[in-house]
């Protein structure tokens, strides 16, 4: 990667302001320092991507799959919140039925994800 740009440094500063801590680890893609957030996720300040550290005795594919499932679960949960807000405000029965169908589908998918994680 090219030398660090001012916006790379600013992004790293912003992550520190958000409560991230600088680690001794380096990004495998660009060798920039990694930052750990309170939720224990690691992020590269330069690539602006999440980094997953796999120990030698761990299965990289399994850990990557778990991270993808967790990200998908978070997406579904955020969509459930959006639908919940719309249901709260909606008064038309037809629109409520459509929103109910979407909510049901999201909840079913969330349950399937949780079963996959077990």
C-alpha cells in the first residue's frame, strides 16, 4: 500500500476518540496498527476493515464463518428494529399485514441463524 495519508491518520484518531485502543498487532494486508473496540473486534485504521485473528490451533474457516453469521445476525436485528418502528406508526390494516409478513420472515431467519450457531 502507498504511504499513510492524512485521512488514514485522521481515521485512526477518530477510532481512538470512539474508545478503541491501539494494539500491538498489525494488519495482515497493509501492516498498519490494529485497533480493538469495546466489543472486542479488531479494525485496521487504514483499510477500514474488520480483522479476525486466528490462532494456529484454530480453524480459520470456522472462525470466518462465525463472524459472517454474527454480522448477518446484527443486520437482521437492525432490520427488525426498522420494521418495529414502522408497525408502531402504521394504521392501515393492509400495510400492517405486509409489515407483519416481513417481520415474521426476519424472525424466522434470525431463529435459523441462532440454530446454525449452536
